[in-house]
C-alpha cells in the first residue's frame, strides 16, 4: 500500500501551500518547475512540514481539519 503525504510548502516570499501526494519529490519538483497553476507565480518552494498516512481518506480529513 502506498503512503499519501500531506505537505506544507513555503517559498521565499513567505507564502504557504498545503497539498497531498503519493510522491513528494516529484510533486515539489512540479511546484518548482511552475507546472502547478496555483503555485506557479512563486518559486523556490521548500517542504516546511510533511505527514504520511496509509490511506488517502485519512490524509484528506487531516488536511481539511488542520489547514
């Protein structure tokens, strides 16, 4: 079973973004390559925090409750 990660990204402009993915490395690379429309106007995203879950429903519920 693949893990699902809820992550918080921070960029140099002190902007934050919360998302979820099964591949954190590829997803952060996509954010930094400006391939994600919501974050494309900012760059140099770095992971601030990440939490792993065994299933997507729990990850989504956590993100909705805490962010």
